[in-house]
């Protein structure tokens, strides 16, 4: 029997702990079902991924810089100007991905929300080359909003052998736009393990609330920063809880820890705040989140870590994925604030109070629903191996 060779690609690197969680959980689910499968990772930041277990090989998938004065650059410019054809340039630029096509059977596009950021011809060109080589192409755990779709994007998605939507809102949207190759699952990170490190001395057992905020949200809504400060002040004024500022993405120019350092410095005189280190991996952050009483977060996979450990969670949501995940758990978009809403201090405070008042009911719902959500996560590999 032939051994399956699977390549995960479009992975930005594990400095984004959400991306790390997708890889960790994905390779674990695949190996559990097919231990003999070879699973390789093609990464844009391979040095950051070296501690992820179960991967067979990590390949460098970074772009190749092409000087416009090189032979490749001249040919690419000629083709683009004369024929409006940039495919030659894209193939050369992304050679570090394309060169692995002959040696793999299945390609898992694992960006999750790569299709949420406008038109991206380079994605389509890589997909075309994979399908031209008659390899299987799978979009793994996708979230895509109606506003994200275009005729070209829909045409690209239809070339996939399988599109796995990680929540029902995306599933419905893709079905409504004519995709017949889409199946519903849940994000694999719901199944990811945790590692519990020693608790900081400031930590209150059973009475610590996690708080995550991101430069991404701040840049998209400038007023949200002050509203978040107001919410932290409200928690300190009206409860006796300790607040653990919890980073989850440490990419250059998009580093949660830099923003949360401002929160920590502003409130540290209260002696009821702490800042978790910025060098932990995804399962270590999950280990801390699992021991919190509540969690407030902007990063989707930080909130998934909380949900999956039955922690009542307030989501500072900015995309369809956070809304869809909450809907699949609670039957409604419960405790998810839109990008516009998170600049309103009173709405933030009201949602926090709602979460606090419904603490026991939320935990009961999570205890009932999370086992079902984990089963939905594992459906991804069931659909995958039907290929």
C-alpha cells in the first residue's frame, strides 16, 4: 500500500500561535487516523516551527526575491507589460512551494482566513499548478465572509477537491455561492492539548481573568484601545479578580505583547495585573488559559483555547470566524462584539457583566457542546481521507 505524502502549505509561522495551533492539531489528527502518513510543513518562517511534534519535515517556503534587472525579472516584466501575464513572475517567486508538488499527494492549504484579505492572484497561481499536476488540493479549516468573495476567488475555490469550513456561517455562504465541494467541520485547535507551567505569584487561583488585545484590532478601530482600557479599569474597580494580559501573536508589526505591555504598565500599580511571557508556545498559553475564570480576547485561537477548556469567553470579534464559532457553540453569536462595537466602552462593560452574571450557565453550555465541537473537528480527517 502506498504511503500518503501530505504537504501543509501557506503557513505563516508559529510566531502566530493560532497558526501553530492549526498545524499542531492538524498533524496530530492526521497521524492519529493514519500513523504511517508522511506530513510535511512548508513554512514562511521555518525556524519558528521546529518544536511542533509529529511533523516529518519542515521546508522553507519563503518567497524568492527577484530583481527587476535579473533575467527572471526582465522576462517577468516583459510578459506582464506585453501580455498582462504575471504567472511567470508568481511561479518564480513561489518556487520554494511549487518545487514540492511532485513529491506529495495531497496539499492542505492551512491559512484558515487567507481568503479574507482581498484578491490574491499568487494563491490562485499556486493552486492552479497543484491541480495541473493532478494532486489533491484541500482548503483546511477555512473562514470566508460574503464580502470576501469575488468571481475569481469563487472560481479558484471550485478547483479544490475539498473545502473544509470551520464554522457554519462560512459553510452556508460557500454553499450559497455554488460550491459543491464544501464540508462543515470545526477548527482543529479545539482538540489541541495543553501544557501547564507554574503559575506566576500574582495569579489568583480560580479568580484570574485573561485579557488579550491585538494591534490588528487597534489598527482597524482606533477608538477600541481606549474602550479596552476602560473595560480593564471597570474590572479592577468592581471585582477582586486579577487580570492576566495574554499575548497570542508575536509577529513583527503585529505583536500583541507590545500592546499589552502598555496595559500592564498603566495598571501595574494596582498589583492586580500580570503580563504573561511573549515566548510561550500554543499549548503553554492554552495551559494558562485553562486555569482562568474568564477570558476576553481578540485573537480567535486564544478564544478557542478558552472555549475548549470550558472558560466563559468574551470575544472582541472582527471577522466571520469568531461569529461563526460562537454560533456553532451557543446557537447564537453570544458574547461576540463586532469591530464597530468594541470602541463603545459601555457595550464592552455590559457584555462583561452579562458574561459574569451567566457564568454558571455558560460553563454548562460549554460542557455540553465542546465534546460535540471536538467531534466536528475530527470530521476534517474523515473527509480528508475519503479523497
